[in-house]
C-alpha cells in the first residue's frame, strides 16, 4: 500500500515538508509499524496484515485518509502487488486505487513508458515504437537485457509487475530488546545463564510475532561495579534459545579469564540484556546450497567458542580468491561471515606464477638478502636485467644458504595508474642447498621472501 | 557422503600388526584415513583416533597428512600457523570448505585446541611455546575423549608417531630458467609401540599435479644434489649423464 500526499511532493520548503512528512509517517505507523519512506510525501508499507486487521484494504485506506485529513493533508492511496504499481495506482483517478492481487501486469500495461523513472530509457523506447509498458513487458526478458543492459532489465521487471527492490523495513520505534535484572547481584554465572535461556525465548517470540528475525544478537551484561560486557553474536536462525544461553555462558566465561586486561568484574551481575541487531523480515531459513559444505551445529559451536575466547576475527575460513600474488589467492573470512572472494577467482589473472603452490605463505614478507658470488646485493634493472647471478640467500637472521638453482625475474607492475598504490616487483624462485625453495621478491631494491616451498 | 573405500586391501599389511577393525573413515572406526601414498608410513595405514602425530616442522607433509581425512569429510582445524599455504593444501586434497584456521591462539592455546577438538576431527597445531607435561596430558585426555587426531609440529614427547622429511629436492628450476614443478622428498617415520620400527619412503610431495604420490626409485634425484642438475621433466641424473650437459629447451622458460 502506498500513501501519497501530493501537497508534500515537490514542496519548495524542504524542512517544512520534512517535518510534516514526519507527522504523516507517525500517523501511518500507528496503522502499520513497518512503514517505509519512499520519498518526501510518499510512504509505503506491506498491507496484507494491517488490512486483515482493519477489515479490508478499502477500510484501511479510508481510515488512513481520515487520519491524514485530521492533520490537514489531502492524501491518496494505492494498493497493488508491487511498489511501482501501487504508486501508479495512487496517482490514478480515484482517491483509493485498488488493484486486485495478480492484476498488476494488466494495470501497468495501459500506462505509457514515461512513467518510468529512467527518462532517457523512456525516450529511447518511445522512439523505438514501444509506447506503453505493456509493449515492453511483451518482449522477451533476455532480449531487453541484451539490448538495453541493466536499465532495461530493471524497467522490464517493473513493467511486468515484479518489484525492483524488496521493501526494507523501517526499524520499529519500540525497543525489541529483552532484559532481566538480578537483585541481589548474581556472582555465579550459572543462574545468569539459566535466566538467559528464558530471556532468549522471550526475545524470539517477540521477534516472531512481528514477522522479524535478527541477524545478530548483542548480549550485554552489566556488573555491580559499573563494568559492562557487550558482544555481538551472529544469529542465522540456527540459534535456539539454548544456543543463545550457551553464548551467554561463553561470554561470561570469556570475560573472566586471567588473560583479559585488568581484573574481572567484581560484585556480581546486575543486568542481562539481549538486543537483536540487524532486524530483517523473516523469510524462512535458507539451507546451504548444493555443493556448499553444511556447517554442522557441532562445528559452529566449537568455532564460536573459540571466537568467544579470542575474538571474532580469530577463527577464519579460507575462500579461494583471484589475484596475482601468492598472498592474494586465498582470502580468510571470519567464521560466520559471508564467504565471498574479494576478486574474481575463476579468471586467468596473467602474471600469476604457475607451477607448484607454496606450502608456506608468509602473511608479511620476511626480510632477506640475495647476494652474488662477490657478496654484492643482486639488483634488477627496469628492463629486467640482473646485475649478477644470485649465489647466496640470507633470510631474516638465519644462516646463509647457497643458491643452487633459480629462475626469474618475473616482473609484475600493478596499479600503475595510481601513484599511491602502484608497485613494480620482480619475482624469483630460488633453490637452496638444503633442498628448500623460496619465492623471493625484489621491490625498490629490497628483497623479501613471500613464500616457501617445503 | 563418505565414499566407501576398500581399505582392507589397500592397507599395507605389515607382518605382526593387527588387521584393521573397521573401514577407515567411517565414524565409529578407530582411525582417520590418509592419502594412499602415506599409508606405508603409518601403523595400520591410517591415523589412529586419540593419538598424537608429531611432524618435525610445518610444511607440505603436515598438510598432506591432514588431506586424506579432510577429503573424506572430516573437519580440520589449523592452529598457530598464520603462514599455512591453503592453496597448496587444496592441491594435496585438503578441502577448504571444511577447514578452520586459528592463526594466533595466544597464551590460552590448550583451551583453544580443546575447543577445536570439539568440532574438528583433526587438529594441526604449532604450539606457541613448548608445553609442560601436565598440559600435554590434559590435551591427550581430551583427544581420547573426542576421538580426534592431533598433528603437532615440533617436539611432543608423548607422540605415537613421529615423521620428518630428511631430504628433499625440487625439479624444474635450472640456471635462471624454468619454474618449480615437483618435489621429491624422503620421509622418515618412527614412534612408539606399533610404530617403533623406523620406515623411510620416497614421495613426490607434491607431484606435478599437486598431489602426493609414491616416488619410483628410478626417478629419484640423487639425494643431497640440488635441482640445478635436474631437468624440467624430472629425469634423474643417471639418464642425463648419457646425453651430456644439454640444458632443457626454451619451452621450460615460461613463468606464469
């Protein structure tokens, strides 16, 4: 359902419009808490639930119009399956434009293409002879996408009655967190954990009643001496109330160890609060896609337990990534985070060193010296000419090793267009007398060992 | 999901050792599987659950030992090794989807390892500091309770099996040309109890395709002589001597 106040759209005084619009939103929020502001003067919300409560969409629309009339504003309401169609319905001849479910494509077909926000595309479509949205929707999606690109795709989706973006919920005004007080302050962790289980169940019920689920839970524990411990736990819908209680236990355990800075909080725990963070509409739990390893509860518990001890970034999962350098080819993502690579992994990446992969990849290069027979440092010119053959390798304080085989230089010039991040390096593979092989890189006259093969 | 492996026929039968009670890798059996090329080095041809295996230093051998279990479906944890080469591990067979990395376990590393053993069947550990006997015993007790396997780099006095690479030689690099292709390594295994007898094997660790394979004695480059004398196709020095000192063709010079 879209509520449109034509007086506010395009009002010259933006601040007055904003203030009035805030009151409009407050009034609409009383009917539906999840109202989204689309632009000044237009707000939208999903109407199915409130409509059932108020006895039908027409009745709800009538009440909203009456409420806004009380504020002195004239309003129009449009109801349809998608946001785009509902906005057009609100602009229609009737004050309350109701499009029956599934009737959006027909309704949209009649409209000319210049109702699309993208006026350039609309002009082009008109010149090509596609006058109405119905003409556009009749074309095959693939052809439209191929000819017009992303803009055409979006327009085609709108014209067919599918929304372009899901409705994002406005955070409700009330606080969804749940809290529990302990009087007298609880010195032991066990009763707190026990209470946490009941609290977690209350929080879940509260969220579910609003059709929401949260992605993260923040657990806040306050001690009698004023200290507070806050930690965010990822919450994928996999966490039951018992699991949240586990996390509270780990957090309390994690707060008390001797290794932490300072002494543990004294005096006992006075308050425990669970705050849902990043609340989204509950769309049902998405199972792992085929091919992805399913993270069992047992593994997730173990990983999260270690994260409680050491921090969220301490437990990582590797993701294959693209890149030319050995340290770029794997990205480490904290457990529970989205496993997306930073660069394209499947692409050729010319400049990569082919052949055996190193068993040891140093996160920071180790300082090294590569010298020739006479003891002078080996240098590489801009044209990849070597000053002399490498004969000795000294890594970072270790004893000198004789170089028995080598290959290179393999030049790599990265980001030459950006003077700050540009770097030119030459890579070598060096074989030393003990049978080990090294990946040595020279940049600006400095040698670094990036990886080892053993 | 676990592929049934005809393990009984593939296990190296050493006279005097007991037969495998169940198929390795199936939960409930007493062992975790290893790559076929490594079976000769371990008693019962697999990693016994609840045991500690110590490797002299972190490298491809450690990752290869973990790869067999990981490919079979086990979760692996790698603790204390920020420089673990995950790409090489993937080539050996370690599944990145079922790997947890804890690069810096800090001073509370015994608790970290114990927690990792809760979830992972195999944990590869490089202890930040040498562990006192009490810590070791407690970890071993956790290990036995969870029926996991601990691969430790460095010294671990209670280890059942000890492995180390005695010699290794890479092929493919010449005098300013070529690139690293494969490494031939001699691995020595000894230990306590069933593993008390010392065994050595030559392995391609890794072979040209990144996997581990047993090395045919004919192909083994002479131990101690570095790869400068080895041609790009891995032929040993005996073959080469017959043809004189010809460098390999320019086809070897292409570096990625």
